[in-house]
């Protein structure tokens, strides 16, 4: 139920709007679209908890950058427009502090910015349902239902992402293929971006270029690709066009137990263990940016955040990197590349015992309007192409993947089949059979409740 104060605020906004229509006064345009004209929060002090050390970010942006400055200006604008104060409270123990406040009956935070590790708190009822306070169907502002799936529970949505802000948008998705374009030039190979443009970026083409990209120079081998094997299996599966989970005819379907999904996993094993075994870098741990930066592999299957998350990552240490989606299987829709995340890197939520959840939501809503410089996704792509990536096509790939990312139910154990396929040559049918009961439990206990909440919030 909406709080009494929220109702009063809404009535005040409506009253002022009607008065404005009756009086011929000059309109005062707020600094941002989220400012509710005439709303006065009477000096409300909002503490916004941020997971991380103080100085590590400014509303998620790298300090002393243009976008960090935009975020600070937005904070000032919101404080003036709504007559409130926003205190940023950084803590590496944010979730512990938040949970302690819940259990002790107090709360230090009015809003929290953490990651998908909030999921247990969602299920425990520690967070406020947001659909009554925010227009969560505005997916351009808050993220798509697939993206937010791990924040859906008990017929409501309990966390959103600042999807209209630049920089942060490309950290939300899962994996892409980074390409050392300098090595492509040395090898006199076609820029693989052209394969994507021409819908030729298929599994067959992948096998072909792995062979073309692998070469020996003295006692040094440069490999076609560097992968972490579970990530490789995940992307082979998703590139078949089958989702990890989907809602079909009133039922939740686990994609790995479909015929197309099984075929994709079998092809993944064949490429890795048979036809292209000599073209994969021998190191397969989950972080391989050093080998890629050092020129040991032409392509690298990496997390999106590993491109630009901070100055130690790829884009800060290489001078010509391309970005590709994972190649597609024969059953996939050409040009529609699915992506995967195991945990959202930035989620905004409101504790259920915040001082006034409705007011917290109003402040969060105003803060998360698009910055003036980036009103549309095209503006963000322009920015990413000019400031971050080396080609506009790279930025377009990233935004496409972000728009089509889905939660993989990693914490719930749904990666077990994909891990088995990626790390062993055990027949896929045997791996699927041995994990059937476990997967049935995951579907029943986690996937179905998420989809019930999704339908309640977004409709079928």
C-alpha cells in the first residue's frame, strides 16, 4: 500500500498542475524531466548507500570524468528542485550494514546501490517492491525484464538499474568477444566485424577463423581465441537462439533441456575437443585479459566489464580493439544475439524499513533521468563510439547485447550443466540426464516464481 505521505505529494502535484492550466504564468522548466514541479520534500535527508570504498566511484562513474561531473550536477539539481539532501555513504560492508539494520529494527539507508548479491534480501523481504512507486515498464530508464529477472520475486520488482546513464550501460551485460585488430591486420584477414554486418558470423565461420588466426612465430604461438570453458559453453548455448529459461504456453522451459539447446552443447564440445582443439589458448581460467593484452590470442571471450571497468582493463592498455558478439548457430535469428549475466553489477533498491520508501523512490526516479547530453540510446552509442570504443559498430554490438541479456540463475545452480559441458568431454546426454532432478528443482523453486512476478509486473 502506498504511504500516506506519497498520496499527499501526488495530490499536491495534481493541484499545482490544475492551477498552472488556469493561470497565464510563464512555465518554469525543471533542470531534468524527473523533477515534479512544486514538490517540496521539506528538507528530507536521504542517505544513499554505495557498495565500495569511498572515492572508488561517483554514482558508479570513474571519478574526475565528465559523466561523474554530470552525476554530481544532477544530485545538486535534485536537491534544489525537491528541497532535499542526498548523502552518499560508501561502504565495502554495505550489505552487512543494511542487513544488520533490518534485523535490529533500524535503517541507515534510504536507497542502496549494490549488485545482484541483493537477491537473498529480495527473497527474505528486506527490500521494498518498486512497481507501486516507479514506472518500471519504462525499460529505457530502468532495464528490461530479462535483465532484471534476478530482482523479480513475489509478484513485484525489487531492484532496477540506471539504464539511461552512459558508461554504466555496457557493464550490465555478460560476455563479448574482444578482437586484437592489429593482429587481424598483420594476418591480412578480413575485419570480423564485416561478418557480423553481413550475417555471416556463424559457428562454421568461427571454426574457419580460429584456424586462420592461429600461428607460430619463433617459439611463440598466437592462438585464435582465449576462453574460460564455462563461459564458452554458455555462449555456444545462447548463440543457438535458445534462452536459459523462457515462458511458453503457461510453462517455464529450461533451454538446456530442449533439442536445439542440446545440439548446441554437443557442437560446443566438438569444436573445442575435436575440430579446433589446437586453436584455443591453453589457459582457461576466468580472467585472461593479460594474455589478450600481451598478444597471445587474437580473440578473447570476456566479461563486458573487463573491457573498461577500470584502468587496469583492456581498453586502457590496447590501441585497437574490436568487439564482436558470439557467432550464431543455424537456429538463431540472424542479427539477434543473446547475452548472459550471472550477477548485475549495479542495482538500485530501497530497504523496506527506509524512513519513507515513497520519497526514496521519488528521489531515485529524479536522479536517474537521462543526462542532458545523452537523451537517447543513440546519444549513448555516439558517446561510446567516440570515447570508449574504436568503431561505432563495437558500441552497437554492446548495446544490442545489453538489450538482450538475461539472468542465468547462476547462484541457484543453473550453470551446472554448462560447466559440465565446458570442462569435460562427457556426452551431453549423460550430463543432462545426471542433472535432470536438480534442474527440475531450480525451475520449480526459482524460475517459476521469477516468471510469476514478471507477469504480475510486466504482463505476459
